[in-house]
C-alpha cells in the first residue's frame, strides 16, 4: 500500500511539474486558476484520506507495537531479566510519522486552500504590463484586485454566485480580453449600458452632455496637436465604433463596454 501510494503521488507531482515547466518555457498557455484549483482538490483528497484512513492506521500500528513490547517486557521480567534494551518510543514515532507522499500533499493542503480562497474570492494581485494607463498606473505597478465588489464568482468556471455592486464610470477594471480570455486588460470604465457612443474624429473617448436619459460618449480629435498613444484595447473600441455606433445596451457586442462581460476590477470584481 505504501509503495503504491508513493508511486501514484510521484506521477501526480511529476504531471504538475511538467505542466508548470511547459508553461514557463512557453510550450503551453498556462492557467494559474485551473492549476491552483486542481492542486487544492488533489491535496484535499489526500488530507481527507489522511484523517480518515492513513493516520488511524498508523496509530493502530503504533498501539500494537506498544502492546507487543509490554508483553515481551513482562515475559523477560518473569525470566529474571531486569535490564531490557530497545528504543520502543523511537520505533513508535517512526510508525506515526507521515511518509513523504503525504508531506507533499496532505501537509500542504491548508496553505494551498488558504491561497485558493483568498485569490479566488477576495483579492488577486496584478502587475501592470504596459503604459496604456499612464499616468494613473505605470509599467511595473502592483495592484490588488477586490474580487467581490461586483459579486462572487465561481473560480475557473466564472459563474456568478452572488451579485453585488454595478460598474460605475471611472472605475479602473481588470477584464478578460474576449478573443483571448487568458489575457487580462486593465482599463477605466467610460461607458455603461444605456450610453450612446458618438464618433467625431480620431482621438480619445470622453463623456459629453446627456441625450435624454442616456449619457453621450464623444471621440475628441487630438490628431492635429499630438499623436495619441494607441493600445489594442483602444484600437478594438475604435474599430467596433466605426463599424456600429448604436447605444450600449446590455448584451450588445459592438463595443467593448457591455453588461455581462467577465470583468475584474482594480479593487473590484465583476
């Protein structure tokens, strides 16, 4: 049993190491959320088996050892032996000790579970990779995302379990780029469902005067004064606006700001 469990655990740990190595070298596109969830599940199974099966089995073996030593000691005393050698306590501690394959699984479960809960439901760290948010955020800045401000989501599957606040203009949000969900974008919210986008010329989006109950987003012209820094998120928004400029209704896919997108917020999570 011990040898079989050691072999199985070695295979599992090798699979985790191979995945991490392939991710590090760029051979595969890694997903840390999936990796963390699998590690939590696997170590959790070992932890439960340790509490219900392996530890009681080792305790029974240690108890049997003590009883056998007691019987042997009484027999030797009856034969006149007064000095009985043997480190029974050392042997008992060896029997109770966890094997290496439990140290690397069940022993790590509490730490992995804490990281999983904190990262999946409470806070997640991000590092700013580009200068698209300068001067608010600069390259290399570290931010901490509040993942429950917009509601609680099921990790990996991204299913919303409980709603909370709605996105507001001015929020800085981290969202998953729709064509490539593994890529995180960090942008400021400039439009919400119900806003009417307008394009006058090339430039940057700004909030104009309201039209009825909806606010108007205008594209200001800065082409004659200075070149405007471009980034893929802004280019996507501009391209979508050129194709279709209707109102931002919930579920509309013509622009990048829409209700229902899996968004993460800086200090907030949608």
